[in-house]
C-alpha cells in the first residue's frame, strides 16, 4: 500500500499557477507544518461561501459537491445568527448550569432509538471516537478493536491507530484487526451478510487466542473511506451479533453519514436495522462549528462516568450548543433528510444515464446524498483507473465543480454535496460530469 493516500493533491511543479496563488503557497510552505496538503493539481483559493457555492477572489463561483461539513450549506444565515447571538451573551462550559445544554441534549437523544439515551459532548469526530473507545475498553475490560480494512476514524493517537486509511507510515495498534467488506471483495449481495459475519468471527477468534479480547466493532455505517460500500442494507447485522456475543460493544461512527445524509434515515446505522451501543457524531453537527458527541446506552455511559471524569473546556460549550440546536431545528423543520433522499434519487438516475452514454463510469453506489462513483473499466489496470479518476476530478475543478476521490485504489469519485442541494444543482453537476468525461475521453487513447 502506498504511503501517499491523498492522490487528489497539489504537487509542486505539476501545474502552472498564477502568481497570486504561487506566492500564497510559498508563504504557507514557509510557516505551516509539512503535514498539510492542498486539494487539486491547481489549488483552489476561496474567500467566501454561500449555500451550495464557494467564491474565489475574482468572484468565480464553484459548485460544492464535496464538503459534507456545512450540511446546510455554507454560511447558513440562521445558524450564523444563532452562533453570533450566543457569542454576544456568554461562552461557558458544562460545569455551569445552562438550560439550553439540557434542551438540546434531550432533542438530540430523541432522534435515536430509545435504547440510546445518554450523550456526552466533544469538539470533533476524532474526540468522539477516542472517547467511545475509552468507554468500550473500560466496560469490556478488553483492548481489541475490529475495523474495516480501509477505515478512517480520526486524527488523535488512539483513533489514528485504528485507521488503516492513513497509510503504512501510520502504525496500527497490535490490538486492531481489519475485516474485508463484501463489496470490494466481489461477494454477491445474497452472500454479503454471511461473508461479513465470517470475517468478524475470524477477527474475534484471533483476538481471543492472543489474550487481547474484543472491546469493540467500530464502523462507519456508510463505509465512506472504503469507497462508499452501502449495500445490501443489513449486511453488518451478523457481525454486530457476533461481537456482542463475544463481550464487545458496537460503535457506529456517524460523523459522515449522520444527520440525514443517507436520506431515508437520520442515522446511517438505521439502514442496517441495528442499534449500536455507542454512536459518534461530528462534522455536520454544527454546520462548520466544531462540535461532536457520543450518544450511548446509559449502562455503558454510567459505568464509564462513575470511574472516569470526562469533560473539556470547549466540549458542549454554550456557543457550540446554540449552533448545533439551530442546525437540528432547520434539519427537522425544513425536512432536510427528505430532500437528501429525493436529490439522491435524481442524482443517481442522472449518473446512470451518463454511464450508458459515456465510457468511464464503472459502478455507482449511494445512500441519499453520499455517492461513490467508480471510474474506469474492469479491463483497466488499477493505476489507470486511479489516474482516470484524478483526471475527472481535476477536469471538474477546472469547470468550477468540486469533488474528490475515495476507496482503496482512490478510483471512486467521492460525491457528497450539502443537503440543501436542489434539482438545479444536481443538473449543473451532471452536465459538468458529462463535459469532464468527454474531455477525458478525448484526451485518452
């Protein structure tokens, strides 16, 4: 596996840049740590955003079909107003009584199955997954964690150690076991559940044999970093049962699929008909404001809370809670998940039409407004498929449309627009993809 797991990035000298952007990159390189990366062969330079659009210094507009953090669109006026109003009154932490914290916690927990009735707030999805692992290890007394073999769960030391997506240079914990998903393995849907369960059982056997035991099955319920392998619904259920039978807990990472992204459900795990023990939240919760949470069953949360203290200065702060409360209000009032479902159908139908008209689209997978679109043909070498995906991504960027790539081979387009996406935006995107495929098809022999 390559250590360069961000193929869609700027590489010095690969493209001619305007002086303004070249000078800014030079300044970045002179002061920022080397771990940073810029998207696209020609990096984009933005000064403001509004709704579905981002704007460069010259006023050029880019249609955003990539950023799932501002799930209600960039700079949503109601969310911004709630944030500013609270900032103008007080910014305080959870050690002081404040009714809005409790109000929002009650509203948030009410969107989950009744078994999930406690919440602890964090600042990011990484913190949420870190905390969930601490809880799982405490209540089980075990250390082993089972993840999919291209999973990404965050950037802290603990969750980086369970994130194979970060590459060979980031060492996995010896207590981690990876399982292969049925989709990438080419397993038919009818056999997917048995295959996944067998993979999980083999991981459990190995962890137990080595005296590690199973603390948790940790999964992103849309398997986004693996390439958006969402189907068939329910294929994870047997693996969930096997982990519980072995004494482990089940953690659903909803940082990417949560808050209505999948359209038919508020939470991605609901597509699979399972109820996890712990659920981790982040990114879209505050529409860009850093706030996250762990929602869980009270037995596990109480066991942890009576033996370990968890709070930090910014987790659950009053400004974050006011912002998240506004996001949840808008999601429910404006039926945002329902819109995501409808626009997902429209986008899928359009992509399927394009796949029949243009060479290059190998497969389409989605749940709501989260898509993985495989590029290239089965006969192409993996490197050629990956190169084609990069060509399409950069052709779209040059046409004023933003997407990126995902999957073990990074040959799938990752498409995840803000959930306020409308039919006109879908149609603009499809037209741009058509132009990109024509351009790439012309450029390739």
